[in-house]
């Protein structure tokens, strides 16, 4: 996340928000945030949301995610939010969203589901 300039903005049990300021080098040819970057911050938010419910000595890996792109991501900053929908002993299901923020308006650009796997260190 440091490479992208993304930061954890909120960490609560089962809920995480990541912020990313606009950078032209993270955008595709039309000036929209690249889908790979959108999914990277969404994946990280989902993983950390699941991880926030784990016990000490446990870690998290992503098993699967499905993202739907609803609108081009254009804005001064972006937020990826996730909440755990179904925690489990081995698998946790998280809903993830990415919003683009332009002036005072937030546009939902990506919505998806992520399956996180609990692993022992």
C-alpha cells in the first residue's frame, strides 16, 4: 500500500476503509483509476476487515474475489471500504466497495465479494 500511497483510514472489528489520493501514474489511458489499482485496494480492505476478527497468531489470505465495475473511477481521491458479511472459522465473506470522490460527491465505482482464508502462522 505504501507504493501506491494508500493508507488505512478506519479499522474497526469487521470493518476497514482505505484511502488513496489521485495519482496520474495509477490511471489508465482515459484518466480513470486503473481497474488493477481499484481491485488492489478493495482486496486489501477485504483482507484487513476479515483479519480484524482473527485471533493472535493467525493470518489472512484471499481465496477469491468477484468485482463488478459500475462506473469509471475519476476523482481527487478514492476509498475502498469492506465489511465482513459472514465470519467463519476458516473462510470469511466480505463485501467490498470502491468510491471515487470528486468535490463533494462520491460515486460507487466497484462493488464485490471477497472470500478471505484464515491461516495459522
